C-alpha cells in the first residue's frame, strides 16, 4: 500500500496546521507551501478537497489561510487518507488486480488481508492529536520526505 503524493501532501499539510500553537487561528497557505515544499497551486487543490469534506476551514484576506475544522483529537488519519485516495482504497488488491477476493485470490491475497486489516486498524485509531504531539516532542521535521 503506497499513498499517492497528493495524499502525503494532504497529511503533511494537516499535520503542519495541527502542530501550530493554538493562538494561531488561520495558517497562510503560502506558508504551508513554502515550509513543506509543496507547489502552491497543487496544495490549494488538495486543501479545497479537504475543505469540501469538512476537515479544514478556509478564510480569504490578509489574515486568511486554513485551520482545522475539528479538534485534532477528532481527526483520524484513516479518514483523511480515504478522503484523498477514495473510500475503497483499503479494499484493493496489493498487486492491483480488479478481481481479487477470497473466491479468486491473487498470490499474496491471504497474507495481505491480515496485514491490511492491521494497517486499517492502526490508521483508524491514530488521530492528528497524537501524531502532532509526537512530532512536537521528537522534533521531527515535516519537510523530510
């Protein structure tokens, strides 16, 4: 399972916003683009999709930008991934076959099912709050990819 560049940028952007001090209301998109080295126009398209799906809110003007629509404790990573990659992302075949299931398994199906379930569980239990806290505590750099 490999996330698209679009998905990785979306995750990094919401994590960047989630790690900002609470007194910062809206974070300028240009700042996010620059700090994370994401092309501005590509980022704005990603952020529009996240706003349309209720993950972020945006504001125009000199003090504008984006902010999270919910507290970080209420935003789980799996939901963000599915919003970008599509709701059926976690149900696909590891080898990309369209007709892979228990009745017609690919060569890796049986092993992949258990791994895939564990990944979904982990991402479903992981919220932006815990990730943001770990990033701040460990001093991890969001820019490194």
